[in-house]
């Protein structure tokens, strides 16, 4: 009897072990073993039912590595292969892994590891953070109310020392504090809680004050629809530009989607992925055509897909094709093709998707070889490209990460595809195309440098600007020094503030300016001498007239004082009119009423005495109709000043006057010339504004039209006093 009982126990144990409900494991993580928590152990007090169908924990199953069954503590079975991304999508971005020989895990030696550098401000691979910060509430909403946590030095966690924990709160004290969302008896419109979920109703605060009781809320009815997952990109963590935004290929709800990683414009930069060519500066419509761009490869690379800017109004199929040749002008043969039957409609960058060679391999670009990347189609469709006329605008080669463009081609009657294309068929076009070469670096924001040598200087208005780099290494001009009263000048290889002031007079000399006495003083800022106001004679009842007091001084007089004032006294150029007769003179704009007593001009007649008419004309503008108000004939002989004396010519403020002479051929005179504008000379009653000079066989009449001043000045003087 004893042995019979033992026999039944053995049979019962064997029967339990043969149960068909043995658990298998999914692919496990990259760790060698997977820990089992205490909660996974079986309850010793649990009763076995009659069917004996209770599961046996994995660790108690007697697994055999190599029997084709993943059981017990096994992570996989021999010869199993898995995509590395499925093991750990953050740690790996490509490659495949085989099961270890003992079935305890995966051999990840052949996996493509995501590059990680702590401290480069890019969250890569399994990094939790990198040089950034996060709101403490976002980090742990159950623990922290506010504050900011910063990434630690190893990028594997957060420094929470500055986080502010929730204060203790009491639900029902009418104060919303700590982790409370509301207080008892509060009511809120459901739409205000979540307008995207609720369309009406009201919600009361929960009894523990941690949220709202939404049982009475009316949800918005959403139509049923099947959700189909479609990958937008091919290789996880690859990047591309979309305007100034860096887009990264990421897993979203199980699909690969382009997700914004950063906006370069936030830092004043632009996005340049190095794999985009062409522009949309030109476009046209063609049918039954293959359009593509020639590229000479300068480095080895893999092109997983490429896309072209097209306007496919009908949604017709597109044939993406890559041709290859050993020489630039040789015959190009088909390397890889892919037909997209339903590409969509409208204008966009149409993608080839995963394009491969006839052998089913990725397209490998070889340095030194030549390629054409393009698309063929049947019905009329628009493509976009950069074009050049070759004469006024020469073709400009563009670069991508693996080579440079050589021109474009648009072959008629090439749909269906041609088996080969001649390399001599290059035009002056670059079709707008984007390549996916698997680049994963998100640091593709480029600088809009406004200067190109750090610490270089330039003048901008009267500021010295210096070329400096910002925190991203971008160079820009920054205002450095205000030259103020000095002039900013670029000298040799740098900008500097230069004192270019010119002294107007001799220190302590005096002169009349209208009826005011001016004194020559030193400018305290720039150190040059200048005329400054000293006395207004016109306010005096006794001495109301300013006049000269010797050659270098002036003072107030009780009667009008005439003064002799020179125009172009420094003139050194002598001219002798041997062949023609001229009328010449100086225009003067009057700003004060005055009386001219005489004026004389430096002349000579080398061949003997000659009669010269001197005249004064008055007008209302610097050019146009003038009326002669004085004329006198004076005999001119040897070198000296000649002109009328004893005049009583009334000068009216605001009028223009031309003091001139009609010189017969053979008369000599002295002059000085301004550059682009006339040199102005101050007078008691106004200023000279330029010269008049024209060849004429007869003296101008009493009423004459003059064409206005030129830039020269004749050596002369005018004697006058204010009236």
C-alpha cells in the first residue's frame, strides 16, 4: 500500500509537468538576465484545481537551449535574429543581433549604436538629458509643485535640489494648495476641463480634492475610423531640414515619423542638411520625360531614398531612377529604380521611398563615379529647378554630402525608362532634390555670418564695429566704440577714431559776421580753432555797426564801416585767354542789406593796356533772369587788381548778385577750383557760391539769363558796409 501511494504521487507530478500552458518569453532587453520581482512567485497557499492548469513560473521550467522553444529564463533560441532597434530603440538605430549561444540574451556586437556625447546639448541614445533643464512638476507631478531641475554631469538623470515640493494640504479647508486641484463643493464646466473631449455638462470636485468627477460630463462623439500606420521616413534618428527646422525620424505610435527636433531660427541660424540641391526659381510642364541631375561623387555614401519637388495634379505614378557611369560623358546605366503607384496629389517633395538595386541592396555611392538622380512620368506634370543662361549667369555647381552637381537633363520620350543615358546630355539646370543618406547629427544649424574674421573691425556711420562670435560661433558685427566728434576711418586693416577737425582761424583774431563781432577760440573738445560769437553790435545805441579794426581784428563803431573782403585770395592758377573773349564773374548770395563801395579782380594784359567792362547783375534766384544794376569800363594793364571804385551799390538781403567782367581775348586772370561743389567764401553781407564763365563775342546785355554757378572762384575782393 505504501508503494502504491508513492507511485500515484509520481504520476501526479509528471502529469502536472506535461501541461501545455508553459510560458515563452518575448525578446528581452540587452541585459544578460531579467530579474523577477517578489510578486511573481507563486502563492504557497494557493489551491490547485482539478484540471491542473496553473501556469508554472518561467524560472522553474527546465529549458533546453537549441530545442527551438523559448522557455524558462531563455531570452531567445539559437539562430534567432532580431532588429537591434527592437532590443532598445534608444540605444540602437540599426543593425541586427543574433541570439547568444546559451540563449540567455542577444549578441549586440553587430548593432549600430546611437552616438552619444554628454555635454553637446543633444539628447542622444539612452541619455536622459544633456545640458538642459526641465520643470520639476513635469519631472514628477506627484512630488513637485514648482522649480527647475538641471541635467547632471553624466547626462543620466536630473539634479532635483532646486525643486519645490508640494506643501501639505487639507481637503475641505476652502484653500486649493499642495497637490489639490479643487476644493469640496466646487463645480466646473466640463468644456473648461477638456474642450477636446467634452461638449457639455458640469463636474464636481472629487472628495479628496485631487481632481474632477467627470461622470456627469457629456463626451464629444468621435466617428469610427480605421487608423492605418504609414512610415514617413526610413531610418530612425536620421535628420533633414524643413525650412529652418531640423526634422528627426522618430517612432510615433509604432510608425516612423518626421518630428521637429529644433528650430534653427530660434538662435538666428538656418538649417542646412548638406543633402539638398536646386531651388524653385524656374519650372515647366513636360510629359513622357525623365528629369534628373548629374552628380560626381567625391566620397562613399549610402542613399536610402531621394525626393523631388513636383506638382502632380493627377496623382499619376512616378518612376524614381538612379543611373551610374564610370566617366562624366560616358553612358549611364540603370543602378536602381522604384515605382510609386499612388504618390498623392498636389505640389510637394515626392519621395522614392526605400529605393534599392536590382539585387535588393541599398544604393551605395562610390567616390569617383558619376550618377544621375531623377524621376520619370507619363502625363504632363510640373517640376521645379534652378537654371542658368550660361552667358550672363554661368552655371553654379552645388554640393551635397557625397559630391557635386554637374548639370541636369530632361529627356523626351523616356517613359518607360531608357536603359541608358548619354553623359553628354547635360543642361544648365539643377532639379530641386533632397537625399536621405542616413545622417543622424541634429547639429545642422548653420550661421548667417555677417562678417568672416573674428575681431575684425569696420566703420558703420560714426561707430567702430567689431566682428564677434556668439554662443553658437556665429559671427556678427557689434557696436564697439562711438567716435562721437571724431571721424571713424578704416586705416590699413582696422577702424579707428580720427580727429579730422580743421582750424578755421588764427587764435584770438576777430572778425565781423553781419553786425556781430566773432573771436577765434580753441574748441575744448577737438582742439581746433573756430569762430565764436563775442558781441552783437546791433543792440548798442552808440556803436551799432561792426567793422574791421586792422587786418586781424574787429569792433563796434558808431557809423557804418566798410571792409575789404577777399574771395579766393589763395588762388595760384593763372590762365591767359588767347583765342576767345569771355564773360566771367562770381555769384554772391546776400543775407544782409549793405552798400558796396568797390570791387576789384586780379587781372593782367601781357600785351599792353586793354579796356575791360565791369558789371554787377541782380537776380531772384541763382540761375535764370538777371538785371544789370551797375557797369563801368576800366583800363587793365600789368599784373594787379582792377575794378570800379567810388560805387554806391545797394545790396538787398535775399537777392543774388553776379560781380563780373567781360574780358577780351588775351586777358589773363587767377582762379582756384573746387571739386564736386564750389568753395564758399564768407562776406560781410553774405557769401560767394561759385563762378560764371562762358565764351561770347559780345558783352552780355542789361537783361540776361545766366545758367547758375560752377565750382571755380576768381581772385578778387569786395569793399562794403552793412546798411
